C-alpha cells in the first residue's frame, strides 16, 4: 500500500478517459442515465465526484469507506440520527463544538432522545453518564477552544465494552495528525470546511468508517438531504492533495508560536497539546502524529478586541483550518450563546483568543503577535 502522502494525492481519483489527464473530471449532470448502471443522483450520495473524494478521505483515515456532505453539521446530524431513535440515549463528552452542542440541546428532545454531557472527557466521566438505553458515545479531541485531549483508545474501549457506537469529531487534528480508527473508534467525522478544504472557501463534511456502518447511514442521509455538489466535491478533492504539506507546516508554525507566547510576560496561559509542560501532552503524544495548527492563549490584561484590531497580518475571522492565519475570541464567536456560569466553569474567559495558524512564514506571524502584545 502507498504511504499516506501518496494516497492524499492519488486515492479515489476517477480516471479521465477523454484526456488521460491527472485529475478527476467534474461530472455536472444531476440527470444521470440509469439503464446501464445503478440509479445515481447527488442526494443518493453515489455520484462519481462524491465517491472519488469520499474514497480519498476514507483512505487517509484508514477506513473502509465514507461519505461526503454539504457541511460538517450535515455529517454529524445524519450520522447520529441514523443510530438514535426515540427512547435512546447518547453521551457527549464535555467541551464540544458549539454547533453540535446547540443541535443536541435544541433538537434531540423533539425526538425524545436523551443525552448527557459528561462531566469531563475521561472514561470515569463516561461511565457515570452511562444508562441502560445508551447507544452512542461522542467525543471530540483536541477540543475547542481550550485544546483539551480525550484519550481516544480509552473512549473506544469504553464503547466496545458497553456495546456502544463510538463517534469522534476529528476536525481539529485532521487526518494528517490523528487517525482514530487505529485506536478502535467506529466512525470518524470531519468538518471538511476546515483542514480538509484548507483554503477557507468551501463548506463540506465527511463521515468514514466500516462498510457496515456507512451503509446504514446512507439511507438516512438520503432522507435528510445534506449532499454535496460536484463542483465542491472536486474542490475538496483537489484541496486534500496538499493536506500533508499544509498541515505539517501548520504544525511547525503553531509549535513555534506556542513556545513564543508561553515565554511572553504578557501572556497568562497558552493552550496547546504540543507544549511539553501541558498536562494534555502525555495523552496527545500517544495518539497524535503532530499537534495541529490550533492554539489558544489568555492575555494577562488588555482588551481582546483592541488586540485583534492592532494586528496587520493575522485576520480576525471565524472558522479555522485555512492557509491564512486567523484569530477569534471564543466568547464573541463560538461560545457567545453559552451561559456565563458554564463559560466560567470551563475556563473560557474574555481574555482568551484562539489562533488558527496558517502556512505563512512563522517569523512574520510572531512579529504580528508582538505588535498586539506591545500595545
Ligand atoms: C466547524 C466545525 C464543525 C461544523 O462544521 P460545518 O462545516 O460548519 O457544518 C463541527 N465540528 C468542529 C470541530 C468544527 O470546527
């Protein structure tokens, strides 16, 4: 089998018979002939462009197969509602992506599906949340915005011994840095809007896993309709060809910036699993190949809006995972609807900024941060 970098370029590519070119052709038709083949339609998740990019993502995650969606949330909700029905229960780890948290909070009760947000992200916390009707354990690591690390192997073992389906949101790590299926996780989800897309210009999602589980998700996803169009499938396929070069550079830049910030007098704290003194580092080292391009830091004093406005190069923007370095304040963006007392409990203060480190020269990035810190 080819190495991962090679797979990121070649896996799933549809052969271009007309030109013998290097790239998958874009098949634009939604009215597709059916007499000589199975019925094919974008919302059936089975067009050539969907299958091409899904196969590439599955290969990078060591999964048997996968599907792509119109957003990360479409992937998450279609997957979870495949395996949950009225009367069932799901355990969410603490510290989930805001969109996932809001969805659980506002939609699940309509179906009389119960959920528990575990008190933390350890197996003891999951054990405490377990009920007779629990069907799924759902984790996310590194978490947003404090980069907390969940022990993936322990979560997968907890799932196995309690006959649960284990699901992970692997968006922050990307398949370059973390392959949860190797640790026994059943289903791996990505917001492909982030590192898989990598250029802050497409919205997409993916789920990968065994043929058995994915074939169960397909009929439900088809009913919910969160399918991805051919043009975006192709853009995503093209983007993933450079994911190793992008993410490896982002890993390097982030580690260097984390080091710079943690030595700085005006910084209270840096949250990055690659820092040797972080308590998350030990588990991270066991399950991550690189520590990713996401980091957060807490200012000792000063105003986070003024700080962001003073930057020349780093762009204050929501979302993450692009080649451009962006910065955001969780209390003003992803966590603006989280009640004050919950924010305090989680340690998300209004002095915290989250950096999505891009592929620029790291010296320019550090110089820019220095401007903000010198204010
Ligand atoms: C952005 C994000 C999502 C949601 O993805 P969309 O593509 O915006 O629907 C889910 N999980 C994480 C960790 C994310 O960062």
